[in-house]
C-alpha cells in the first residue's frame, strides 16, 4: 500500500514539474539574432585627436537587440581603410611574415555598453596595421572604428564611425626584470650603470608578459657569494627594492631550508645573502610582486633562489657579431662580473645600428658554441640558432652564456 502511494506521489510530482516547465517556457523570452547595433558617434569625432597627449577616449553603444538584456562581451576594433579581414593576432601567427594585418583590437573585453580606449593603445594598433617605422608616422590619419559583440557563440558588429587622429610612434614595451646589484654583482661597487655595476634579470622563454607594463616572470642564473646583493626595480632609484628580512636583533633571517627570507620595500632590510658561494638561479614574478604590500615577506611563489648542483663551463671571451660587422666576429663583449673572486657569465656590448636594421648572434671565437634566436629585443638563444633580426637603433646588449638569455636595451 505504501509503495502504491509513493508511486502515485511520484507521478503527481512529475506532472506538476512538467506543467511548471511548460508554464516557464511560455514566459521565456525568445533569443533574437540581430545583425548589427549602434556605436554612437562621440562629440570629439570632429576634432583632430592627438594620441600622444590623449589618455583615453570614451565610446558608448546600444546593446544589440537580443530580445532581452544579454550578457554579451564587447571589444573595440580599428582599421585604416575599412578592411576587417585580417587581425593583428592572425598576422602575428604567420611566422613567414607574409600576412599583413588590416585591423586591430584596441580595448579589453567588457560586459557593459561603454569603454575607454587608451590613446597609446590606439596609436600602437594603427602603427602595426600601417607597418609604420619611426620615420613613417603620418601627421594625421582618418581611422575607422567599430565594436564587436559576442553572445551565445554568435558574433556581430556595430556600424563604423570615423575618427581623425594625430598618430605618434609607440615603442614596444620590453619586458625588463628588476636589477641585480651588490657586492657580488658586476664590479661590486653598487654603482648605477647597467653592465659594469648591475644587471637586469632576463625574460623567460615561453612566458607571457603584460603588453602595457612588461610585467611577468624573469630569471637570472649565475655565481653568487656570501657578500650579498639586492634587487631594485629602476636602475636609478631605490623606491622599489627587495632585501633580506632582519630579526629583532638585527640578524638576517633564513627559512627552515636555509634560504634567505625576502622582504619588499623595507629600506632597512639587509643585503640578500646566500649561505655559501656557488651557482644559483633566481626567479621573480614581477606581476605577482606588485600585489603584495610594502614590508611584506615575499613568498616562494613570487621569488626563489635555488642552488645549482653542477657548475657550468666558463668562457674566456664572448663576441657579438652579425651583418653590422660583416660577420667578422670583431665585437668583443665586456664581462659584467669583474670583481675578484666572481665567475663571469654575463656580458654586455653596445651595438650601434643607427644606420638601419641589422642582424646579430653571440659566439665564441671559433664558432664552436654560438647562440641565436628569432626573437627581438629579448629572447633565449640556442646553440646554432637563427640570426637575431635587430631593428634600427642603438642598444646596450646584455647576454648570459649559461642560459642563452639576452636583452637589447635601447639607448
């Protein structure tokens, strides 16, 4: 009897559920499939917009008529000639370099019907589309702007509006790690010159770096002594620094594994001191570091100092050579770590390519070991790798012969 009652109850419940679902469906809105929507023409569209002095430009649009307030994602795109066939991302994916972009996305995704386009982002976008060098920037340019909406895997576009802009040349943000400086770095003088006195940490192959700030993960591998060092963000300032935490009695603190306890922006912190001389790899996540407060201890997921088990080979001399010296292997690089007792594996060299684009590689005198890559202005060279395509300009080149990492710093 009880089983019959339970079965009957279950059938009634199913019927009620079916009725409720049917009732809900009768009131559910129907998803419309709009073909376009309206991007509003801003009041400043009649002006010549100086992108170098304009922080941002506000754009607004109406929500596409999806039939209800849909949570669409929007992005702003720009083109020079109303050609929307090839994005800058698609062009960059073509390693042959033959594919040329016709439009660029110039805003972060947003879920509301308005955004602010950063002046430098728009300038960089049209510079990439136009393929302009520093000497090719036009005095004035009319650009086409539209908004893309994505909802339920469907993409539609707004109308196109015209803006007249005054472009300027935007240099690529080179990912730059914090600078190593100290008694066991360079000449040990704690001086302020990159190369002889201090050295930047290197970008890591395969890592992604913030396009606006250059923040991300960096590393350096080399020889450290117990004399100590610090890191600082800017070559000529100590506003942002990393040192070793001191206890109440003033002694340096170490964790249970014997590693230095690191501290952010504590001016009274000590020099970072390893417990024994040797080869170490230092890694630092500068993006994560920004999120912690001053004087906070830096966790191991942000920065580590790891001792190597095996010492690498030491080279007496490294050269920077390429088309700029007709591959004569004449460019002797200068060792960074010159203080007595240090073992050098970082080198620097001033490469003057002011007359035009060139190529470069790093090598020993007899080419038995040489490092190359297709990445510029930073990268990781491999033995026998390709020629580094160097853009026109003057650079201080920093190279590490243990890892092959390098960076070209514009002068």
